[in-house]
């Protein structure tokens, strides 16, 4: 089974790209959805978060707004939160991989926003980075409800620069040239996966 990492900075179009892989029948693991699942009521991370950030849990679930306020300007607190969440989310990822490997899947996608930053690319046969021009990224991000320049700057500070992600990528999916252009690139990646074995991906 070939494992393709899918990543990209905020506002680059990664969610749309992940949806395109799913529409082509490729099982796609969503790290953000996994975080939501483990922090909702009954989630396995809730008691762990409560132990460190008691004010961020309400009604048996993690209040993401409160949690965000607790860690936004505190690098130490953010590191502690990541140390809580990452192992829990990794276990869900591992179950996903085990299930689809046993099912004989040819290709699966790991949709992980901080793939490079957390070293998750080491678990992938190749990585596709979703990218767009900086001006378009800013337009997309600043149109989101509740987004501010301060929040945007803080998010970018925690993410690897887009240029470095593109340099490390095996495939770059450009989303600034129209939907059909990026979809064609994704279809080509899926087609290529049907012809190659793990560890044999060409770069770029």
C-alpha cells in the first residue's frame, strides 16, 4: 500500500484537494477531523486535556475557543497540548492504515496540516503539497469568520513556509490556476499510484 501525505499551509486549498482524492475513491485520513473526534464529548483526549487545561472543558467536551485562548500566545502551553493530542491522534491514524492495508488498498492519503512540522512525512512514501500564491492565500484566510491579522500571523509563525514545503514535496498541487488544473494534477497522482510500488515515486 502506498501512503501519500497531503499537506499545505492555511488557505492553500488542502481541504478541497482532500475532497478530490475522496471523490476518486482514495481513502483519506483527516487529522483535523480526528482531533475533533477525540476532543468531543466522550473523546479519549478529553480527560487528558481537562487535567492540564481544566477551564477548556465544558459539558464533557473540549471547548476549542477556550483552549485556543489558553495556548495562542503561550508556546509552552501549546507544546504541552500537542504532547497530549498527537499520540492520541497518531493511534487513530495507525488504525486507519492497518485497516486499509488489510483491505488491500493500493493508495491511501494522510491529510495532515502540520505533516512536515511534526515529522509525519517519515511515515509516507511521498508527499503532495497544496500551494497557491501568497496574495490568494491571504484573501482566502482573511475572509474566514473571526479571522484577524494577528491570528493569521500567529498561524503562519507555527507553519513551515510554503516555499520550504514545496521544496520538500514530491508533488505540488497548485490551486491558484483554477479547480480543473488542480483536479487534473490529483488525477495524475492517483493514476501514477496504480503503476508504481511504494518507495518508487518520482519527484515533482
